[in-house]
């Protein structure tokens, strides 16, 4: 099983600042990596797939990078609606696995 | 508009069974693989199971293999999860999720339901 490790667990950022979230895979997943955003009481929302492709309707302030084992999600200028928990997910192999999440808080 | 509506959750004793349903609308259900993903209270996401659009292939997390069965009825646009031999650690919010279209490496999810809560406790 591919283990996905996200860091930090919690990221404290002020509105307007840049946030950088990390996701590391225990073995190569190529670029088969997705990011999701989850707000309290809501279902996850797809942000990014293919490591760096924004999903439909996702603002340009979200960007993804990386390949193989190391990935980054960057939010260039945090808006109030961006405070949430972010999960990475690999889909290179079965079983599909998620990271433990990074909570972005004010 | 894509909609996924889960139902069937509730309180069940350890060792018991439950069947979850997910009613889908707004897309051609039979064309898409579907999945169940769960989230224990206050915890992260855990993939549970996938089923291909034609119900030909199914996949399971080791934690549920042999106890859970995913199925679908394309005539009713409904996804199911039969859960047997339930354990306390199966307590979670269970989400139904739609896989994106296409072939190849596409096992990520563009639409999610709001979830149905399963509580396993005596």
C-alpha cells in the first residue's frame, strides 16, 4: 500500500498570505495525484488532478506541482473561503490512499 | 446538475449488517465508475471500494475485504454498499463519489454526496 504523508498537520496563515502544503508518497505515484478541499460539515471538493491540473471552477490562486514522491499545493493569496482541510490522494495503484490532511487555519 | 444522495446509515450492533444506497442523477450513471469513501469522526478520508461502470470490476480496501460488497443497479441509477460483520472501527460518515470519466489513470472523484452516518456500537 502506498502511504501518503501530508505536512504540516496544521498551517496557520493570515488572509492574503501564501500557503504551501506538502504531500509525500512512500513510493512513486508518477503524476497520479489529486488534491481535495473539505470545509466543516461539507463533502470534499476536487481541486487538482494530475498533480498540477486545476479542476473545473477552481480559482487560479490554487496551483499544484511535483511528481513521483513529492508534491506541493500552493495557495498564492489566501481568501477567507480557503480556510479548510486539504487532502492529497494517489490514484497510481490500488488501494487508493489519502494523506492525513492539512488544516489551514487563520 | 450531478446529485448523489446517500441513505441507509444508522446505529447497528457489532457483528451486524447494514446496506447503504446512493441515488445518482444528473449524469449517465452507467458510464461512470463509482466509489465509497468513509470518514471516521474527526479523522481523515479513507477509500473503501470502487466499482466499474458496467459493474464488471470491483476493488476493496483491505480493511473491508470479505465483509463489504459494492454493487450497482444501472437501471435504477443506484450504488450500494452491503456491510456485514460490522466493527466499531467501521463507524464513519460514508460518502458516495463519482469517478471522473475516461480511461487509464482516472481513479479520482469529481462529485461527492453529503454522506450517511454509520455508527457501530452496542
